[in-house]
C-alpha cells in the first residue's frame, strides 16, 4: 500500500483552511508531519486520521 505525501499547501487546500492553520495543527501535534530536508510533509493517512478524529469529537 502506497501512501501519498502532501505539502502544507496541499493539505490546506484539502481541509479548506489557510497554510498557517496547518502549521498551527502541526505545532500542536494534532496533525502528524515530518521533514525531508527543509520541507515539511504530511502523509495522506495523517490527514485522514485528523479528519476522523475531528469528526468523532464533533459527534460526541
């Protein structure tokens, strides 16, 4: 199974938020990420996990 790796801008577009909000989510460890050199990357699985977690929290 191959998981795509996304940039901060791509994640922002997917979530419909600003790139600054994505950085805030990364800093608060709500959204898992990693660095390749100086570039921050987020896996699609991490984005899916974040969406699932937020959906469950909102439903509770």
